[in-house]
C-alpha cells in the first residue's frame, strides 16, 4: 500500500505527497477533490511546494471539475439506478450491509465518526461493491436490448471503475462501461449505451456519428449532452 505524507496546501486542501523511484520529475494530479503530488527520490519538499505554487490556479480549476465525494452519514438519502441508500447505527462493533425493499442499508457501530476519512472509505467501499454487482447485472442486458432494437452489433462488454469516461468502445467492438453509470437516471444511461453502440459503426465523432446518435435518441442529443455535463462520476 502506498504511503502518503500529508502536507498543508492552503486553499488546495491537504496535499498527498509520495516519493517514487519510477519518476524523474515532479508530478501532480487531482482525484475526488484531492491533490496528489509525486516527487523523485532525490527531490525535496521545498521544490515540490514551489512546483505546487506555480500550478496553483490550474489545480484550483481541476479541483472544481473533480470535487470530493459526498460525506455519507445518517442523513444521507441517495438514489442510484436500481437501489437507494440509507446509513444507520447499531450496537454491533462492525460494519455490515443488507438490501431490503430496494434499499441498501449500511449499519455502522454507534461510535462511528462520519467525519473520519477511514469511515468514509469503508462506507463508500460498500456502496461501490453494490454498484459493481448491480452494474454487472443490469448494464450488459440493457446494452443487448438496445443493440437488438437499433440493429447494432458488438463483440463483448466489460464493467470497470473508470472515473474519467462513462464508456468507451474499441476498434474490435469491445464496449467498456463505468459502474458510475449506475448513478445516472435511466434515460442518460441509455444515452451513454447508445453512444458506445454508435461507435461500433462510426469510431470517431464525425458528422455521420452525430447524425446516427440523433436518429437513435430521437433528436435529443443536445439535451442529453447538456444534462450529462452536470453529472459527476464516483
């Protein structure tokens, strides 16, 4: 497991810093509202902080585009494609989950501190496992139905945990779908699935591709694209 050192980044929040023998330069990336900094073994924190300062404005823009996850607690009421989520406490000392009437209940120890980063990792880990299970159960069948309906053919479908792409299609017609799709309403899920199915015919975003997309979405491409821009991935 990678060990990060936490340093104060001011308005950038906590910076997660690590050294790596695999890099010869200072590197930065943003993920889920956090800034991760990687420096070569021979580097210094002073040089790293100077590099951060030079990249300050760009990092703020990146943080705005990749906000942190919602804090899960007893007031949480999230609704995913096939189930809802509730967080409860009980007297047991461990975390466990159960699905009842379409709701995923996650039971936490009474003393659980929801502001604790480790507690949030546990809770989101349980949610992600449920989302992956449901994605594998629902998305391939939905893709098959839409392909049959519109006359598309593809080789296979894979479910991943991509946080940068809702979906993708390879030149061999292998379709990859992010489990983050399970956070979207059904019509936007279908929009993404149709997008990837259209790529089995048109591999780029040419005029012909968008004409095909408009055909299979009944002219709603602009509406759905605009709405999707306001949706964020896990």
